[in-house]
C-alpha cells in the first residue's frame, strides 16, 4: 500500500548535535508538511512544500530547516538541537486539490 | 491569522454514552473543518470533515456540526465504545491559497467500560 515513511522512528541526541529526520512517500502527492506535536499544544506546522523547488515556513520554523530533495522526499533538519526541541515529529502529505492530510508514523526526538 | 480553540482537553464517558468535543475558530474565511483521531502510539487519521457550505454531516456513530455565525464546530460520537478512546484534533483551514491547517490542542477521550 502507498504510504508515508519516516526515519528514524526514535532518536536520542545531545544538545548542539545536528539531526536530520527523513520522510519519503509513495502516495504520489505533491504537497508535504512537517508538524511538531507536544502534549497540550496539538500539531504545529514547521515547514511545508508544494513542489521540489518550493519551501515555505510554518508557525514555528525557527531552529529548523528543510530540504525537498525529490517529489517523494522531504527532510527536516535541526542544525544545533536544543532540549526544547524534544517532541514527536510528523511528516504529512496531501494531493494537489485535496484537503486530506496523510500522516507518517512519527519520529520521536529526545534532546538531552 | 487563524486560531483554533478546542475543549475539553480531557473527557471521560461511560461506554454507550455520547461524547461531544467543541472547537471555535477565529478566521471567518476558513472553509474546511476536519477532525483527526490519534490512537495511542499511532498517527493521526481523518475521521470526518465538513465544509463551510454544510451545517451537519454524519457517518455512522460520528457527526460534525458547524455554526458559521458563531464560528464553532463540534464532533459528536454516539454509543461510544472502548475503541473510541483516543486523542481527537479539530482543525480549520483558511481559503485556498494558504493550505495551512491550524489544529486545535486536542481532546483525550476515555471511554470507560
């Protein structure tokens, strides 16, 4: 079945380290999103992309960067991780002209 | 920008009873309102949605109502079952061109057997 795959699923790192979370999809969707989930704060948008050459900031982009290497791949980077970036990160995809978001399984990041 | 408030943050009901979760939004131009269910340790999944030109939509035991004048929408679950236990998120999306879902903060529903 077509899916959205996130790697790694769990990662523990130290303050100051560079971290990359990867997302790949076989759904053929044009739009890809990175969300962050924290208890009591819901899902907050970090970055989104509608095409390979399109990158847009979301609500909470500070401290993060992204790369849309191909239509099917969208990576999130933390250049210098800090403890308050400890969270559950979700990648999501969306077909052009559609509303439904399809989420990946999530990447749990712990920054010590 | 759009802001979505969701209440309550936690809700416990007895199996078989109904559950209601409410959301309010601030941008009157928002025109699409989905509800996502996230079971423990799983990814959020769409369970029902409603567009601004419709007042109510039902799908078996779940329904969503929308009051555009008051800018609020609600999720109704009837005859709750243990498998309904999850975190539910509402969202609002501004008109085409922005594509940014604004999610509520979530409601943890517990259905007690």
